[in-house]
């Protein structure tokens, strides 16, 4: 038997389901049991993103057979789509870790959607950007950026469209403003790529 070991009672990954950004933070509590033969101290915790916090009794000694609780709190502000956020608890003398996760789907508020997709093409179509700075490129070099399209008429579905540019021998030197056309939602959209060719 391991001398110091925390195990999760139940699931280490819990789903928040479908949540709305406007409804604010959500949290879940995980229960852990000391399955070892010695008391273990809860040392520290950290999370995968600033949108998630971990709460526990820091420094608490969990005796063999006893249990304790750890809470993960997810703030959906500015989030949209599927998410998986993790919290890691460090415990014991050997600094062992146990990882806990929250998953789900976040529906953005209207204000957040407009900030993420500021370019209006039509009532049902918005873009994350229509202009990209590719910086300095040399002949033969290729760079790619992605335009994210929001389809309002399809449940706020997001479509990622790659836009690629290769500086070839025919590309004039100096600052160039290259236009690329992409098609989405039955429309053709111009994307501008700013590049300094050397």
C-alpha cells in the first residue's frame, strides 16, 4: 500500500453542461480521500487558466481514511464554445499531484460575441478580422493566418478559414497590401494581408 496517496471519490472530470456567459461563474466540488497509511498535507494548487480558481484548505493534514474537499470555480466571462479547465492540487512530502477538470460548453453573451467578431458582413455573418499583419517576409517564405467566421443563422457556429500567402520571385519588394478572397455563407469576402517583402 502507498504511504501517502489521495484519490478522487467519484469522477476527476465533471461537466458543467451548457452554460451561459451571462449567468456568471459556476463551481463544482470534488471529494478526495487519503487512501494511504500516513497523513498528507495539502500544499498548493494551480489552474490551467486565469478563468478558473481552485479552493482548498491549504496546509490541512488529511489523516489516513479521512476525506477533504476541493472546489474548482470557472468564470465564463469572455469564453465561448467548448472548454476544459483543470486544477492541480499538490500534496504530501514528495509533492505529488492530483488533477481535477471542469468541462462544458459556454454560450457567449451578445456583447462578447460582438467583441470577438467585430466585423459585420451581414445580419447572419461576422468576422474576427479582415486584415492581418504578416510582418517581414523573404522570397520563398509562406505565412498563414486564420479568419474565424461566426454564422449567426446556424446557432453561432464558428468556421475557421486559413488564409495563406507565399512571397515568390514575382512579389514586389517593399510594403505590400495583398488581397485574398475567401468564400463563406454564400458570400465572397476580401481579406487584406499587410507584408513587408525583403
